[in-house]
């Protein structure tokens, strides 16, 4: 198992609730940012312990590395408007709140302005306002705040239990306090894992090599064959669908989760697979996001990650192999990318093959495109069972609206 990214220790930023100062300023955080704060605190973005400072931000944007040279391609930042930035810039610490519940603390470092268009161009390699990642990025607020974040757990052993409720400790009269468990047991997010948890499982299984599979789709038989091709060679498989905000036309999170549950139950050797969800946003930054995806999976303990054609891409913004090429710029990454060619069903070969193993023309290949599937499911039609397992088609059909609108 590779070491945690960038060193030997995972970030584990928890604070006991009795240690919270009652008089802290409260900063409201949207749901998406809350997930990123959790990802920092749980160690998924190790070695980061908080939001980037100006020096690291500039370095990440300009050269895809932190100021200390460690590869890092996606800026992890907290944006606030200028007025709010002025209000909190002299605080040393603020409490973080979402949906009326305090869930964490942030040490306030420097605040700084940034050039949205220029930095977005560098991350997304386009300035087309129609690019969903670019669009979201340039609509950020004007000031970024640097600072370490922690999430709140119950006192005692650092692993809380039960969800929070109002009480006399901590910040009073400003909403209840949410408690995390360092093992995430109290989450309604059944399949979510921290890197500490996945590493423990990998160790218990005795796997030496484990392959991460990033997805934001329901599994076709082609995906299954790809994952199983990896399982022929490596010890374990870490299926890690990305749960979070996606674009219209993508499958909804529930649909993806239930499809995979059904697939693993019926078609996978359970002792060789970990299924866990990753709660972060798709940025559609193509190659740079592929590096980010690899870094997160190294933290989860994976030795390899499958990088697909046009990985984390959208539309025609990135060349199909840009996400492969970029790994050459980062030879020091411990997690190794696997560039499996995509599998398709070949009518001549009568099975699943790819360009390396089948000589037949396009006309013999059967693939399920997103467009084709959307069309079929919208009229209640099922894809043929050699392209999608019937259990999965049936699962999708139980949703009147399976796609993000
Ligand atoms: Zn063939």
C-alpha cells in the first residue's frame, strides 16, 4: 500500500466539542463546501490541512504544484465576499455552520484577491463560459481565505457518537452542533469511508495492490469487464463513485449507488472489492482533475488508478488522451495510472474485447452511449442484457426520473 500522499501521515483534523469557544464568529458554508471541509479533515486531501494560502494557490494554478513542489492540480479554496472577508480577517478562528448546525472550526489566515479568469483558464485550459467547471469557478466570490479546518467530534476518544443536538456546551443560541464520528458511523452516507478506514480494510484483506475505479456513471457490462480485467492482475478493487453536484443529463447519485450495490451483490467476488463513495464535486477539469483523482485515491490506500479516455472531461475540451499524457509531468506520484483501453462488445468475437485484443471494425462493436441510454429509459425500454445487466436496468427503471435535470 502506498504511503499517504506527500508524506507519512493522513490529516485527521478533529476537535472535541467542549474545546469550542462560545463567542466565535459564525461563518455559513454551503453544502458543497462543507463536503470539501470534511474531505480535508478526514484526510482525503492529505497533506492539506486547510484551504490554500496565496503562495500555494498561485503555485497550484501556475504550475500544478504546491509551493513546496508537491504535485497538486486543483485549487482547494474558500471564497467569501469582500464585506465578509473584512469582517473576519482579524479573527483568529471562526465556527463553520451549514443548515443551522455548527460542524467545524477554521483558523483564519490571510485573505487575498485572485484573478478569476486567469486562474480558471489555467485550471480548465479554456475560457469558454459554456464549460461547466469554468462557469462555476468564475462565479466564485471575490476573496479567498486561507486557513486550517477541523470538524467537531464528541469529547473523550475523539470519535463521537450520535448526531449533535443543542446543549449548553460550545456555541449557544446559534443552532445545534453536529458531531462527527472519526469512523463516520453516524453518517447517513452509508458507503462513505475515510482514508483511515479504507487503509485498515486493505490491510486486513492483506492486499498488496489495489486498483481504484473512479466513476460518475451506472455500470455497464463494459465497465464491469474493465474492472474485472484489473482484478485478474491486482489483488483488490476500490470502486469509488463520485457523489455530489453533477451536470444535467448525468445519472442521479441514488441511481448510481443502487446500481453498484446490485452489481456487486450479483456479479463480484465480495472479498476482492471495496465499494465506497467519494463526496466531492465534479469539476470537469480533464487532465488536471485526473491527477487530483489519483492523489485522493492514493490517500485511500490505492496503488493504482484506472484513467479512462477523456477522464473527467466534458464535451470536446480535452484531447482524449490528455489525461494520460499529464501523468508524465508527475513521475513522482506513487499511485500508478493504468491506461486500459475501453472495452466494447464485439459481435464477431462474441464477447468483450478492446482495440488491443480484437481486430474487427467499428460496425461489429456494440456500445451503450449516454444518449442512447437516456432515450431508451425515457420510453421504458431496457438495454440488451449483454450490454447492461438486467438487475441494473430494472433498478434504473424504478426511478421515474433517473437523470440530473
Ligand atoms: Zn472482435
